[in-house]
């Protein structure tokens, strides 16, 4: 493993990390996509987090994207909820190049979580999320 070195070299470890996540956590979802040897996007949803949401969280899912700054720009897409102790509970995340409808669909970020979060409220700020959620679920209970 690299402790020091160029950040570009660390990105080369991400496919290996995704394989290790799935091997160590059966039924988890971890996908890393490369363009040639360059990082393109990554999605991670641990099975324990998905089951934890079903069994111990309030049925309100908060989804949002945040811009990443620095030498390696992009967007992180997050799905979180509150547990019964009012603490944030991470469900899934993806690192993508830009926030758009294709990236919300990629890695089954929202579409793949549909069976898990069926019957819950969705909370998102922004018109892009509204369009994507409407495409995936049609009309559902949600707030923006």
C-alpha cells in the first residue's frame, strides 16, 4: 500500500479496494469505473448500511450532491438517514465527475436502492434530483 506518493497513484488502488469491500462484506455493492488508467467514478453501498436503514432508521432518506474541490474535482453523491438516536446514518455514496441525471442512475445509486427504500419519504434540494427521482419512482411521497 502507498502511504506517500502522488495522488494519481492512489487512484490506481480503488478497483482493488472495491473488490476487497465486496469480498469482505457479502451483498455489498462497490463499483469503480476507469477510463483507461484514469479514475472515472465510484459507488459504494455496504450491505450492513442498507439493512441498517431498513431495520433501525427513520424512513426519511436524504440525498444530495456536493462539489469536491482541489486538484481532483468532481461531485460526491450521498444518501443518508437519521437513526433512532438522531445521528446521521450513511447508506451509500458515489464519487462522480459531475452531478447529472446519468450519474444519479450510474452504479444503480438511486435505482438500485429502490427496493431497499420502498415506502419511505425522500428529501432532496434541487431540481435535478426531482427529475431523477420522478424518472425512477414516478410519483412518490417526497419533499424538496
